[in-house]
């Protein structure tokens, strides 16, 4: 659990710095105390779902982006991309290869 807290705290801090916010600025935007932001970023405290949601909104990211560095910032907020990804997830490899060919052709046509 400590590892998750530390990772969460590092990602909160990374997004805060990306936005050019101080801990006090983030606290104000998220409607939590600066002390809570400090404890979260240092990994000394976890956060309940409500606080995670408030932090995500203040940092303008999807809450999942506060738990994994593998997502480019803002990716999960792109509804159209999410919709496409969800629809593609259920297809077999043959169908995915066929669609990939179509996408390649469509993108070449735009260039």
C-alpha cells in the first residue's frame, strides 16, 4: 500500500508542477488543505475517492492518470478516443489488421 501511496503522490506532484501550481495553489483548486497536499505528495497519506476526484479535477486529468505514468496527460479525457478504443477492444486480430489498413489509407489521404 505504501508503494501505491508514494506513486500516487509522485504523480500528483508531477501534474501539479506541469500546471505550474504550488502546493497551496493546488490545495485551493482542489478545495483541500495545503497540509493534505504535502502529505499526499510525500506518500505519507493516502486519499479517499472524493479527494482523488477533487485533485484530478484541479489538475485537469482523469483520476486514473494519478495512478499510472503510462498515460499521456489528458488522454483519458478524450471521449472520442475512449469510444474508439472501447469498440476496438472486442475485435479479433484479423478485424484489427483490416481496420489498421483502413486507418493507414485514411491518414495517407489527409496528407
